[in-house]
C-alpha cells in the first residue's frame, strides 16, 4: 500500500489503468489552469435509492446511466486490447457513482475572508465549499510526469449525529512545479483586460492591480508576450501584443497610465480582450485572457452567457482561456464565476498586496505550463458497504456519470504544482468491512490528447480513526468544509431600518458531527500551531470573525 506522506492511518490501495485512444489534433495553444462545468446535480444517495430531505440532504435529480467504458474513436475503430481498455471491471449501480470536473478556483474563500474582515457575512450564494477546501494545498504524493497521482483516505466523525458517518477525502496531485520548468515551458501570450471604471478607484482595486502587473512584467520571460486592454464605458487596446524582450519599458508605461474613469462595460472589455488576443495569437504558446475586475457590470451587456456568446469562436477555434481575478469589497462573484466556468478558465480573488503578489508574481508565471486537459473525477462507492454519500461542493462542476469517458465533455485544465481535493460525507452500513470506494481521474495528455486514467481504492476498515486524530491535512480539509457549510446555511442580517438580507439556504443542512464555530476556531488554532502555517492562522481568524457576526 502507498501512503500519503503525512497520513498516520491506513490509506487505500492505488492502481493504475492507462489506455491510449486515437490521438486528436494537437491544440493550437496550451491552456492554463481552468475548469469546465457540470450538470449541477447533487450526489446524495441512500441504499441504492436517492436520499430524501428527511435524511438531511437534498433529494437529487435522477442519476444518469452508468459508464459503459471508453468512448469509441471517431473513425469507428472498435476498442479492445489493441487500443487499451481503461477499465476491465463492472461498474457499480449508477446511484453509487459521483462524477465531476476538476476545479482549482479559490475566489469564493478569498471573497468570504474579505467580507468577514469588513464586518459583513458573505452572501451564501457566493459560498462554494470546494473553493474553501482547495485554498489549502495538500501534501499528497505526486507523479513523476504529466497527469495525476490519486490519494484516497478518510476518518470517522464523532458524536451522536456522526454515528456510522465518515469523511472520505479524494486527493489528486499533479507533478511538482520546479524552477527548471521556467526554461522549458512554452512561451505565454497574455492579454490583460483591466477594469478602469469608477468603482475601481476604491483603494485595493486598480492601485493593487497596477502594482501587481508591474511586478509580474518583470518576472515573465523575454519570449513571453503581453497585451493590455482597458474598459469603462467603452473598451480600448492600450497595448497590442508585445514581446517582452527589450520592450518591458513599454509595458510599464502602459500600466502607469491606467486611471479610473466612468461605468463598467465588462462585456465590451471581454470582447475586445479576446479580439486582441486573437490578433496577437502565437502558435505553440499559451494564449490566455486575464480579466481583472470587480465584475460590477452596469453598462452594455451584463449577462454572462451573452458575453460568452460574443467570444465563442475565439474560445473554440483558438483555445484561448479566461483567468478571472476579482477585487473589491463589492464584487460580482456570480458573473465572474460564470464567465470563468463556461470560458474554460478559473477564478481567484485578491484582497491585499500580499494576495496580488502571490497570484501575479508566483502562481500565474508558474502555471503557464499544463499537465492535464479536460480532467474529470469519478468516485464509485460500493453498495455492499455504503448506505449514503454526499459530495461537499462542486455544485457547478457536476458531470453526467456516463460522460466520464466522453472526451468531448469539458473537464478541468490543470497545471503543475496543484492539488485538487474532494470531500465526501459517507454513511457506512453497520459493520461495514472491505472495499468502500474507488476514485478515478481521467485526463487528456496536453500535447497528444491521448486519454489516461489513474485510480485509488479505499477500504472501510481504514476509516476507523477519529477525524480530529487524523492527518493534519485531512483535518484542515474538514475544517474548511465545515466552515463553508456553516456560512451558507441559515441566518439573516439587517442594514438600516428596512433592508433585511436573508441568509437562509434550505438546500444545505449541517454536515455530520458539525462542530460549533467556536469549536471549529479552536481546531483551526491548534492546526495553525502544529503546522506553523500562516494560511491556517488566517482561516482560524476568519472563523472567529464569522462566529462574532453569527452570534
């Protein structure tokens, strides 16, 4: 058995199943970290039938049909030993499958921290638990090359409400991001679309963006290219695609001229940004649009789907992806998340100079390389040992179970140095023993587009350890999930005499054995002390702030 390098309990076995299909056309430009959307169905089942609301979980739509194996090549060639079968065992009943596209967004957690620091409870519609969970990188075992290594573990929840409940963690890791990659990655062609509307005049918005872009310009390579588009009432290309080399001064001059003006025509900005990216398209490079805005669109097209329709050809034909960077105390989270989700991209949120430097000076330059395209995960629970399960989060990333091996269905584009975590609440059957679940990830090679899979298995007997005695990483994952679930369920707050904002969201009941926020803050403080991790200290402070606001 392989072990997570920091896991103290027993971890599930791992096996590999790789197969190569007929290679598709090589993409025009490699993508950066991104994500595709899903069906939005909930994965909560009980004894082979859907869980009812009386069980404390939402009743999902009917489950799709079970997988039937790899999709046949477009040339009609039959798939067998010659092409490489990716699975040679019968799948479980469809009710015991959970499928989703991988996601590395973190904007929801960043914006929640900003709101709490400002004395406001976040709108529950902006709380996406997977983005809380994935804000904390894990120490999973990593593969040597492209693709993923799978880690599956978990622990028992305590307390009366936690009887027979377990938290199961599915961890996926790409190869480490190392300094030598900087010289080997493909060049980048980045088009920055910058909001210069009046709302960006607030401290911590445009000023933060200008400082961060200046630092990033000095960090990129000479063979990288940068273009700058601004938008307020209208959009304009301030700097066409420019190879850095000896032209960094031109980029800095363009950044220095940015000043806030009028209203926010975000649709025009995105459309002009993609047109500029297409005009400066570089074959063999990573072509990407980076949108930096508070996403408070109030002029022109304000609907995300309509904006995406305007850039559909550029996305499909040229593989140009979108990276959304949110700023500001008032932030259009829904619009930005929708744009990035459907635009084959991802989002993050920056609230201060430290966040911005991390995103623009470290994460963006480092993740120009790509290790996996259209990555999806599927967890198959064993009906002999599992009574009920619930995937925590990934509500906008669900994929029909039968589309796990349909490579025409969007997944996530993931770069080096990433970990992706999914957490399940699982009720085991009394006396459960033996196989509990198999977690598989499928992705396409970024160059050849050949599909590959990697799997990990979990035994019920390995989940007997109490949660708060388990691996530190699992405890952090659970703490983030419990915190997110608390923020998106129940409560209200009044502003002034008549403006009352309701925080009730009846879809999300408490997770098994959920601690109080006071207890959760204490858990986070302990983890911050043992791990000496600044990010976990910030998590503890955010939980305390929420506890004060929620009473």
